[in-house]
């Protein structure tokens, strides 16, 4: 008996969509309209699996705001027709895209699962087939009431399902390419798929209409604090014309050089209306600007603490908030709040 579940498989580009030519051995894009013929095991699900391929495909290094808008619009236009969405995407910027869509898709009640691979799907040792198969199964999974098990924007990779805006690409060498250092996995695929429902975001009330947002403002600069950084270079960065926000990647729990020159540079940016968000360079942990004197100094001059937000989530959250609001007070207040599961409020 045919299952009524429907999944839209969206191929945007990336390693997973490459197949080796049997004669030349060159890697060429895979035709995902023929996915059921190339991977007949998918037919065993009994789902209706439709495909959509970007043309031309997008290298993940070329992902930009226009790409996110196009992908969001595609999901919005097809939202009522499918039970879930699987997005095939290059790994290099997958965490940025998953984070961006988590903010752009408000009131989401269906799974949007990003996945990809470290080896092309046409290679013998590919990780792409398992990632794709499990992502489809997760996107189709429902509870006893018929609601999706994971109504979030997620990343699935190497048996782990993560909240998308909690992830960072961790390695370019191993199959387990991503980590979610500050938040538990949402599901684990072994012999069975085990959902960690205590950590999944569910709607307070089911049935709200999806609200897609397309206004993003990328007037954001990232400054990574390093030993020996020069005052004149920091000054030139903080004086960059047109920026509305700076993400300051600091040491440990939010520490930075204690010299007056450093504080003065940052204060100058704050005084001229630039939002400065303090996040940690560490893979795990959070910013606590009350822990040490240097953090307290930054807090005193108006720097906002980013908690345990990843760089990818911080960037895309700022793009989103700057696109919606013109007043800094509102933006700063929302930066401190957990609006899509991207940070842990304390």
C-alpha cells in the first residue's frame, strides 16, 4: 500500500550531487530527477518523493542572500504540498544556510533537513547515500497524532540530527563533518532512529501559518581578536563605512585585550551607533561578560553578550534582525533572546 507521505528533495549543489563518469572518471552533476532509478532503495519507503534541482547548481562557497531567498521562497510556495523537505547542500556553508532559514521561516511546523556528503554519491565509499536515506526518513517521521517528529530546520550528517542554527562545520576530512557543541543532538540513527523529543522545538499551538521573511541586511562585520592585533587596523575595521553591526569573536568566556586603545576603538563604534555582539572563539561554551574584568569593561561600554551562539547563527540572526528593525534597542533586546532555539537563555 502506497504511503501518503510526500517529501520534496531539493538539490542546490555540493559534493553529494556529483557522480563519477565511468569512462573519463571526471565528477559531473548528478541528475536528481532520476533519483529513484539511481537509488531504487528509496522506493521501499513508499513515499512520494519529488525533486527540484537548482539550475545552475550552486557551489556552497558561492552561497549568498539571494540563494537563501530563493530557497526560502521555494519552500514557502510548496509548504502545503509536502510533509517535509530535504535540502542537499555543500558542506562548507551548510551551517550558515540552515541558520539563515531557521530565522527566515517563522512558525515552521514541518521538517527542513539539510544534508550532503564528504564523498560524491556516485563513489563506492560515499557517505551520501546513508545521509540522504536517513534524512528522508526523518523528514517523513510523524508522532502518534500525525505531527512531524522534528518540525525544525536541521542538519543531518553521519547518524546525527542537529538543530541547524546550533551547528558548525568541524572537519573537512572525516564523515562526521559537523558538531553541535552547545546543544544535544535531536535524533540519532542507529538500528532505529531515536528522537530526543525533550530537545526538539514544538509549536505551542499547531496550525499557525508559515511566515517567510525575505528582508535581510548583511551590513555586518566579523572581527576576530588575536594576540598582537594592531590598533590602526582595528580602528580601520571599526570605522568601516556602512556597517550596522560588528561580531567580536573574543577569547574564552568573552575576554579581549585590556588596553585602553582596544576599548576606545570598540567604544567609538558603539558611540556612532554600531551594534557590537560578543561571541566566543571557542567551539564550545558561552560568553559571560560578568566573569572577568575585560568582559565587564566591554559590557560597560555597550557591547552585547552573545551567550552560546555560534558564529553562523550570530551572523544570520543579525542579517535577519537588521532587515526587520531600524532601531538598535529592539535589535539588541532580541539578540539576547532565544527566538529560534539558537542560544541558551540564562
